[in-house]
C-alpha cells in the first residue's frame, strides 16, 4: 500500500511570511498572488488591532485541502471529476470532466477549494504531483510533507521536549 | 510602450481637494514623467523622479501642495525573497527637502495586488477622511470618528468597518495622534507594524486631514519566468541561510538583541543579553513581511513590573539604540513599553529621543527653565518621565510638548542662546545617536551625505565598527567564529568586483585594526553602499536581505540582477543595476540643491561638539577629519568640491536632459 503523504503544519515554527502562498500561486498560475493560492495562512494579527492594555494574540494557522479519506467534495461532484491520484493519494480535479459548478466548494467543510475567475476553474491543492512546492520553499520547516500515519509526530515531539524542559526546571513557562 | 512583467500596470492619483481618483495605465504615467523603468526600476527611483518633476521650488511641507507618493517596485508582491516592501516619499516636514522611507508588512503587496505600482495623494480634505482602495474602486470615507485614535485602535476600527471577509484582508496605513497634531517627524504606520519611519509623512497625512489609506487587493502579478523565479529565489535564500555569518543569531535573538549584546558596538546594553529571561515570548519565532527568510519582528511580552503583560511586535535595533544611547533607559521591559508607546502615538524614536535628550542638555545648562518645561525636571534614565513627555509631544501639550514636536532643529532655533550648537541634527533632521564620532567614518559620514538629512539608513555599513577586534570578542561564543574569521569570510562573500575590493581593502584583501582606524577605501566603500541601498530601495526589497547586520554579504547586486531578470525579462548587468542606485542618489542630491540650495555647506554638523576630539570609538582623543573625508567622498562621486554632481557625471548617468536644466559645474 502506498504511504500517502500530507501537508503537516507546525504553527510555532511559522513566521507568517506567506512564502508558501506566493510559491503556490507562482508555480501553478505563472503569476504571483495571495488570493489564488491553494494553501492559505490564516493570520490573527492581534498586535495590529489592539490597544496597549489589551492582551491580544499573534497566531498563524493553515487552511488547505486535507485530502480526506472520504472526501465530501468527491461525493457531491455531479460529473465525477474529483479523483484520487493513485501515486500520491492526492484528491485532484479532472479538468476534462469538471464543469466548474462549484458544488465541491459547497461541500468542503474547510473552504479549501477556490474558484479562479480569470481561469474559470475550481482549484485546489494537488500536492504538486508528490513534490509540494510550499514545503520546499518554507524557510523555517513549519510545513512538512509526511505520511498521514506520522502527521501527529511533530506536535507530539515539540510537546515532549517542552515537558522535559519544564520537569528539569530549565523553563518556568507552562505555555504550550 | 509595453508594460514589462512584474509591474501591476496602473498608477492611482488621488486629489483630496475634490475627492477625485484618477487611474492611469502605468506606461502612460511613465511617459508623462519621463520615466524609463529600466533606468529607475520602481520604489525610490520612481519617487525621486516624480518629486523632481512635481517640485521646482521649495514648498510648505504641511501645506496642501505637498504630496504623498507610495511606490512599489517589480520585486514587490512577487515570489522573490522579501517581497513585502514599498517606498513612501514626500517633502519632509522637518527639512523641507527630499524624504522617503521603506516600509513593509502587507500593505505594499496588497496595493500591488489591487493593481497599482504607484499611488499619489495630493491636496487636502476639509474634513477628516480615509481612503479605501477596494481593488479597482476608490472610496472616500468619513474619518471624524477615527480622529484622535491611536494606531492599533484605528486599524481595528477600519478593518471592522470595511467588513473584511477574512482577517488581514484589508491593509491599513494610518497616522496617529502625533501625525494629526502635526508633530513634524511623525511617520505613518502600516497595520500597526511597519512604518516608513523617517519620512514625517504621518504629519503630511495629518495636514491633509487624511487619517488612513486602506487597501484590499485580490489580483495577481505577472512574471516573465515564474518557474525560473522560484528556482532563483530558492537558491538565493538557501545560500543566504547557509553563509550569512550571523543569521542564526539573528533568528534566535531578533534584530535588536543581536546588535545590542553580541556585536562589539559600543553600546552599554550587556544586561539586554538576558532578554529571554526578562520577557515572555508568546510566539517563539521572529515574524516577518511577505516572503521573508530572516524576519526581524520579535513578539514580546513584558513579564514583570508596572507594565507586565504589555505586548509588542518589534524589538528593533533603533529603539534599543535610542533607549540606551539617548534616553538612558536600561530596563528591558521599559524599552519594550517605549517601543509600543511610540508606535501607538505615531512618533519617531530617533527624532523624539534626540529632541528629548537635547532638552535635557539644555535644561542642565540652564538654557531651558521650568517655565518652558511645564514644571518638569528633565533628566535621562527616568522612563516614566520620558513616557509622559512623549505623550505631551504627540498631543502638542504645553510648552515642552509644542517645542519638541517641531524637532530638535526648529526647537533649538526657537530657544537660541547657543542651544543650536548642541542640537544633534544635519540639515534639520536628527540622527540616531547623539555622538556620531563613535561611528566615523562610514556610518556617520552617511549622516552628512544622506539626501534625507541626518540619517543612517542610506549608508548603513558597519564594516569598520561591527567587530572591533581590540574590544571584547563576543562572537566566538555566539557564532563559533572570531571577529577576524568573520571579517575574512565576509571579504570573500562581498559581491563586488575584485578591482573595487582591492581599492577598498588593499591587495591582498585585509581588514584589521589599521584598516578600521584608517581612511583608506572608506569613501569608495561609502559610495558603493549608498548606491547599493538605492538599488534595493528601488526594486523594492528589504535592507535585511543585503545582510542582517549590514556587512553587505547577503544578497548582492548579482543576485538582484538574476532575480529581476526572472521577474521582468530584463538582462541587466551588475553595473547597470548599480547605476540605477547611483542615478537615484544623484538626482536626490540635485533635487535638494534645486529646491533648498543645499551643497557642501550643508553637509555639516549643527552640533559643534562633533568637531571636538572624540571621547570613545575609533577616533578617541582625536578630531574626526570630516572635511577631508567629505572631499574624498565628493571626488569618488565625481562631484565638484562644492559637493554638486557635475554635468559630465549626469550625462554618464543618462541624466543629460536634467543636466541641461540646472546650473551646474561642468
């Protein structure tokens, strides 16, 4: 059985540079944009929208196709245009069948599928045929490409290291 | 003219007098202003040419005729490294001369995604207003309810009001209370994060009743060779991260901490080395602008004391320097609080701190009395007092607030009694730290030669003083390399033709105490640096790409040429690119000469103490040979002894048409 890999995001390593997004749009569309990137970094810029006495957070998180095992998008597609790539396990759009009805966008619970008006097509992460450019270009390693069954490890490892430090007394902070 | 790839394609010219917005195809705009994009590229290049065409004589910088120009470049908003920057230009309220500054975060890229390479704002609204650029539509919004609001609240209210569809969709460049009250050095701030800090454009916005510019951009930027751009950028970033001598330290400690603690700068901030113990870091990574691989913003939270819990995204070197050097603030928490306060009020750290420390000097000498300080006893090191004065200045409260809000130059003219001779400014603009003699001859020479007036960012070269080997060599424990080794590596990495390197560092190339304390090659290296700064300010990309600590061994002109070629399809050579920087610098010099009459006589210190023997640094016990250094500098620039570009030089730089119009030496 193919060891299907997925994108794994570690928010604590993310500097919010959006290089994954500029890379994605440039690689797939031949032009750089943030709005047409298939991967999206959510930014909560608490520092920019708070008064001095307000404690706001600065948080980055990710939205992109999860390449679900039982994808809702596939179930609702009227033209059976949504397929799984046998080599990479990625859920992809067969352009020959797709009529851009956008039902997949309705079905996706994450908002990971978008519609490119200029190119008149729905677009979504296709894992770049097994060599995701966002991972390659991430300057901090916040994005990794790991087998689904190992996707939990970076978080677990980070927490384990932190707990070790706390027990050893080298840090006081309990923040995780 | 076909519009090259890499440009968004339009200029937007807004007139606040009649609330009119005009959209111009960028090629038509270029034709109107005589701009060949290969000669000016973008950013500072465009701003310089636009100001040159629009202003033949001096104006009142806070009158409606001043204009705010925001110019991105072909680099901006592409997949190139550090693509989040743009330049903002205007006539400086402090000096009356040329002013521009780089800023980032996500306003510049969003403006470009909205379709604009250039935004010009002219005129004045009779009531407070903010402008919303919604992709291709421009709306003028009432800002009465925002007037008097500080930076963070302004951004929040505007984003809510415009109903952004996801967080961070709408980007806001706003002015704060200092700008509204026409504090002459007040900068605007982009999303409460990044400011074109030395422009004084916040006051210009205030004078126009313009509270903010908001932008939403959903478009894309075309590229000549997209996959090539990705490859070149990837290679450049990987090389940078592998070889930049201090990147590891930078990423761990942030922009300021590495400078203040690790480097051998004559800063007295050893206690700041413990900053990790003295502040919380809710987010452990540094944070940066678009496509940044060496981000400089630190997410900080004050751990203890009166201000415990206050947060700030920053930790920048300017604030550390001014706190330690000018204000005597040693406590890390107070330093973070100062940074946040200055940003919320919309003040400028260098200009404010120099004005304050000058007032302390005056107070101690009896040149300022308690009547003039509203009863305050001015002194250094008292953070509470300094915060109080900062608020007074931002709101122009009382005698002291009003006095310092005009900047140190004007304030000293008002007070007189010899206070002019201890006012740290050049051409009306305060510089970073009070004693430039410590950092002669390259860094501080830039205070004299910068077209912005006393300013350190156009000659940001620390080769002669970053690693003074006879001082403590702290680098070995931080980077595993000694000063001498870092210098040797840097000599190899510096992207400069061999003959030029030999001219600066001798043959064989060597940087030692003799070089550091001598004058050989300094003028040449200064000129090269200023031209280089002109290049990345025109592209526009971040100075921290050139190197985290300004040894100029990050991206060099060769890397910039390669990546620019992938964006635009231009096959520019190293020399052609550096010529752009030189052209921009020369025209800025000429612009100031035309509207202000500035020449060699203005390349001088108002503060007479600077002409005395130095107490520390390279010139300890000796006078710094400023005039000799300047004459050598003029000569390297092929300028006349009066410090003016010659006609021959301008023709060399393809500025022949301009040479005809100005009375200049042959």
